[in-house]
């Protein structure tokens, strides 16, 4: 019966979210129906293609970490690995929301420059690495370092405010895409290894 309570809780929270968003749209936007409007149509397949691919990639680490955490905590409830997975879920989930809903643009409209947002994210990432260094040091962490380096390039290119649409867009978009590819590869490898190792030890024990 516990699993059915979980199903009920998730669907209840989803319903509350829909109601809350609908009320907000009714009060502060032009139409309550706008919350279910389809994305803008373009006759060209390539328009926003890699942006959409990037956003899809952003969902993968969240799913990997959340699923692995939910599975491993039933076997070893309190250890550094499960804590690492939980915090990783929160951080990658926050980054997903930031990118998908373009929260950094809304923050910019409120007077918070993108550079400040990037610095805060950088500080969080460094703190994350320091706190969980004992876990990270035995993993292919060069993928995370590469990802951070690529995102640094993205911030630099964005701050330069280069003119044009072609080259500046590629200079910002390509590093951003490959940054997320590195993140996906890192958590795929880490989660696969930890789940396999824990399950093997559990069977042998």
C-alpha cells in the first residue's frame, strides 16, 4: 500500500502545481490557457534544434541521480554516496529549471546580471566539489572539470556581447552543448558503477 500512497502524493502535488500556475496565469498574464500553449512553430527543422537537444540532455543527470539515490538508499540509507547523489539531484535539477525556464533572463530583468548568476553557480560548484571530494576523486572527475571550463568559455563569450547571429551563437552554443554532454557522461558512469557495485555487494553479503 505504501507505493500507492506515493503515487497519490505525486499526483496530488502535480495537481496543486497545475492549480497554482493556472491561478498565477489568470491573475498576472493575458490568458489562463497560455500555460498549455504549444511551443512556437517554425517551418525550419533546425531552428532551436540544438537548444532543444541541450535541454533534453539537462534532464538526464537529474533522472540518473534521482533514480540511483532512490534505489541505493534502500540498501545503504546513510552514506556519502547516497548523500552525493541526493545533492547532485538537487543541483542538476536546479540547473535544469534555470535553463529550461530561462530563469537567468528573468533575474536579469530584475537587475541581476548573468555574470553574477554565473559566479554564484561557480561558487556552488566549487563548494560541491570540495564537500564531496572523497567521493569524486575516485571518479572520472575530469569530465566535470572540462564541463566547468566550457561553461567558463560560454560566460566569457556572452559577456563580450559580440555582434551578429552566426559565429557568436556558435561560440556560445557549442561549448554549452558539449559542457552538458560531459555532465551526462559523468553521471551515467558514476551511477552505473555505484548501482552495479552496491547490488553486487548486497548479493554477495
